[in-house]
C-alpha cells in the first residue's frame, strides 16, 4: 500500500522544479565533469574524478527521493480549504496558556514545514493535535521540554501567493 504524503500545490511545484533542474542541468554537468576528470589519467589518485562521482551519487539519490515524493504526493489546493476546523493548509493562531505567547502556523506537508517561515508539518505532534479542532478548543502536546497547553484563537485561509 502506498502511503500518501499531503502537499500543497506550491510545495508540489517546488519539488517538481527541483527535479527538472537536477535532471536537465545538474546531471549533464556532473557527467561532463566526470568525463573531463577521467581524461586526466590515473583514477585512483584523481581527486577531481572522485569528487565528481560523489556529487553524481548525491544528485542521483536526490532525483530518486524527489520522484518517490512526487509519486506519493496528495496535492491539496490550500485556497479551497474550509476554515471552520483546523485542516491541512489553514493558518492557525494559538495562545500558549502558560506564557500567553501568541503563535501562528500554517499546516503543510512534511517537506514544506519550516518553523522559521511560520509553517509546521501536519504530521508533527502539534499538527496532529490540532487537526479537526475549532476556535476555542484547547490542545495539549508533548514537546521535548514539557507538555504545552495551547488554545486555538483563530483559523484562517492561507495568504494568497
């Protein structure tokens, strides 16, 4: 059974562009670099050749990883999500009940999550705890430091890009 991975339209497009760049630009460049290094002679002591082969391995590994992720992607149009409950794509404002700090996160797929940019994975402990909740609901989540108690104060659609 294939495990589907939730992903926004923008996240899917970013991965697709990266895959195209790797296949059409970086792969041919590294093949050319290997050919040039091979022409320099003895391969055992040819650092340029070994570096190019290592880079090729990284590129091929990333290409395989991207193809797998794109093949399992469940693409969700975040502009069409309901804001009645916390669902994939919504932007959720939370109040930390201990510190009264306000937090704001968009729930996205694991490959799109970036806390510094204000997004968390829908599969993270906090993301899982919030799914299906409504404004006013409290969320308890175990973090590395402690159990955090948060209240959902607002649910919004994502900002238009």
